[in-house]
């Protein structure tokens, strides 16, 4: 007989319980254990919240938070904003504009991080990118002004956008791969 102790967030089991196995049910128990481990590993979530706060001269200002931590101010064009709601987030690696980030926040056509808000009805290419004026957005979420690097002449992402990337990559500026995270973008009106 084999005994397996299981505690699972995925199955909402808060207290350990024993799974007792005799004979052919050992294989069943091992499959249950594998299912629990696989499901919990796939549960990595990355929740981005845009909380709209005030509108002034056609520009909406709000707060951006990730997993409950406020990381900075964001802006939207009041006339072209997306509806408040819950959307799926997608990480892109290319852009026709210099919106994709790489290490050090360097912006370019290619890189390892450009967050897109997917599933907006009748809209596409809704991105989190640099900017702070309503004319910088056709519905995108702006994270502040980019800065030109004096040494190399490269454009560098604003602090809020750099922090968003670092949080996605678990603090690593030079990630070796893209984490398997379920990205949710919530846009909330005040």
C-alpha cells in the first residue's frame, strides 16, 4: 500500500489528505498527483489593473497596478478609450513602431515585451506603450514619456513600463525565456 499526502490550491484543498492506494490504483493515484501538480504550475497569473481616475482636456489619468501593487500612472485618450472590462493580455515580441522593450528598457521594433490588450470588441493593437498626451493614443494605454539615452541614442521606456516588464519576468532584466503566465488586464472606471 502507498500513501500520498496532497495539499492543493488548484483543487482548493487546504488541509492535507491521504490518498491510499492498493494494487492497480497506484497508477490512478500517481495520475491524480500529476494532474494536481500540472494544474497548479499552469496557474501562474499576471493581473494588470488600469484604474481610471480623472479626465482633463481629453486625457484620462489613472493608476496601473500588477498583482495588487501600484506601479505608476497611465494615460488614455478619452475619445478613443476601450470599454471598461476584463481582457486577455498577450505579450508580443515585434511592433511596426518602436514599442517593444528589451533589457534596460530599450525600445525598438523587436524585443521581449510589448503587452497587448486582446479581445476588445471591434478593436485590435491595443498596447501598453510610451506616451503621455491624448494624441499619442488611438486607444492604447500610455505609461509616460520615453527618454532618449544620451550615450547610445536609444529610446528608453518610462519607469512604469519598465517596471511592468520586470514584474512579468519576475525581476529579471535579461530573461532566458518567456514565463508561462495567464495575463489578465482589467480596465476599471472610477
